C-alpha cells in the first residue's frame, strides 16, 4: 500500500497531471485500468483565483474518481491562498504544487520550474499551501535547472522541511524540457 499523508491508496498507480490531457474522461479510462490516484490537469492559481470559467470546468469530477488530486501552479502567496479558498469548495484528496513545468511562459513569470532557481521561495509557498488546506500536499520538481545546477536534493529537503506529504521528481532538468535522457 502507498500512503500520502493520511490518504492510503488501493493501488500504487498514479496518473500524473498533464495539461490538456488529464480531463475527467481520460482519468476515468485510467481508473478502469487500476489507477489508484489521478490528478486534474495543471491549474493556474491565478486563473482559479479570478474564477476563470474554463479553469473552473477543469475541476469537474465524478464520485467514481476518488481519490482525486488537483495540481496548482503559482508564485504569489496571496493568489495561492485565494485559489485554495476556491479549491476548499471541492472534494480533492491531495493538492500537488507544480515546480516542474518547463514551458517558457510559465518559467518567465517565476512559476513552475522557475522556482527551482529559488528553493527558499518554493519552501515558503509550500508552507502557505500546507497552512491553508486540510489535505495532504505534494510537490512536483525536476532534477534542477540545467546540468550545472542539479539541486533536487536541496529542493527535496526544503520541501520535506515545509511539511509536504510527498514528492514527485521529473528526472530531467528544466533546460531538457521533455527530451533527452531521464536521470
């Protein structure tokens, strides 16, 4: 059995959050093949805080989807708190924080993998999330920014010290994106 905080999974198979892919029908298909935990698509805390209709639709779920996690992306503690208020109205079992997205428009605004360059800020954001939610919090990181700045160990220790219940590591650097050899 795999546990994340107080959540025990019937199966160790976890469906990662994938932007534009892990919508409700896709998650239900994966559940039929034994997925023990699924995540929504990556959701912008800013879009959620401003109640974007398209973003709110991404929170749709059915009773057959338990347990279900939601992944959020952000860099502003106040915006993240507002997003968490909205998420509290839904029955998510886990909140995952994205510190791994390598997309330029995300990173240039200090979000996603951009936080790998600021492990102290990432730790502070994780503490904000943990303080403002009652469900287990996990974080997704990458091995580092580039080959010369592999900092997954430091980042993982900071995440642990913040109180996260789990850590997901993409074994590539931000600069590798989705290509190259996985470490």
